C-alpha cells in the first residue's frame, strides 16, 4: 500500500474509516427501529473525511500502525458527524441539505436528529474505549477528544457562531471561534496520533500545523459559501450570508480572504519542514483543503 502516493491512496483510506465506523455502529444499532435507521443514515452519507485522512497521514509520518490510527480516525469522524447533525437542526443553522442529501431532521424528524447526535457522540467514546492499545493511552485519547470537542473546543465554537448571527464578531473573535469549532477536531486528528507515538515534540509541531490548516479550512468554506453552487457544496449556497453570520469574507472581503488563506497554508507547510519529505501526505491534504471546490 505504501508504494503509492498518498493522493492515490486517499480513496482507500476514506473507504477504510467508513468501513470501521459502519461496522461498529451497525453492531450497536441493530434492528429496524427509527433511531437505528437514522443513525445508519447519518453515518453512511458521503463526506470528505478530511479528519480521518489527517489521522492516517500523521500515522504514516510517525510510524504509528494503521490499526492503531483507526480508533482516533473513526472516533473523531463520529464526533464530527454528530456535530453536523446537531448544527443542521432548526435551533442551530436550520439547514435542509447536507452532503447533497436531506439533513437528518428533514429525512426523519427533529427529535430523532437530536437523539442521533447523542448516540453518535456516545458511541465515539465507546469506540475509543475499545481500542487494543495501552489503557493509559486510551485515557489520554478520551481526555484529548473530550477537551477539543466539548465546551472548551468545538461546542464553544458553535456557541460563538450562533452569537455571531445577532451581533458582528470582531476578526479576533472569529479566529478564536474557528480555532475551536473547525480547528478542535482537526487538532485532535493530528495530536491523538502523535500521542500514540510518544513523540511530544512532534505533537507540538502538529498542533501548530493544525492551527494554521484549521483556519485555512474555514476560510475556504467561507469563500465557497459565496462562490460555489448548491450542487457543488451539497448544501444551500449563501446560507451564511442569509443568516447574517460573521465570516472571513463578510469581514475582509473575497480577495483579502483568499490572501489570508494562502498565508495560513504557507505557515502550515513551513511547520512541516522539520519532518522533510515524510510529511508529504500532510502537505497534500493541506493543499487539497485550500484548492477544493466543495
């Protein structure tokens, strides 16, 4: 497998994490209940799987076995999927489409969507707890993911995002928000694998890389919300503007936002210089993030 470039293997790795997630979830939500059907629907919708790809690329960088990387990769993606289900709810972003499909609350109902998110979040930590690694590492993983996805991370970012619908956010607030909201799980995708390697120096470097690429990721999202079509996005075009959200584009304009995105990309790649060519998979993902059109 390693004889092919990471870009050629990305599809295989995407399929791998989807298989791992589906297998675990199918064991936990057996039967044909409404909740079981809705959980499977949420997990099996198509996604970019950027976070698992970051985990697998980091595993290759630090010589962590792929079977070990499966646990953070799948657990983080389950948390990410839960967050999307809840973000789409009428009380949050009130979106009808996600990844080109009806959102869970539209395909089923609002109460079921809330329960789906609850189930996915819970299952993510159950999956981590089942990891066949040293118990001390499992504890550290649980602490990392909880911190970066909870009220000091992703959840706080979402709260600030909602505040931004009722008042303009300053640029510093916006950056902090996205460092938490988008950046939290991106950081986890990198640092949880680094923790498995035991390389503290690499963990610090990768957290810095995650900071820069997390901002680049969000700036690209803000640009796409203005420039891309609904068909490409898989969700309504212009939804941020329609909700009067503070975005990098609304605060800085398209051209300055694009320049800032490139600055963050360059900073991210500079962080990786210490690793040499072995970090090329992470560089490929970083470049994909800013070049994507969906």
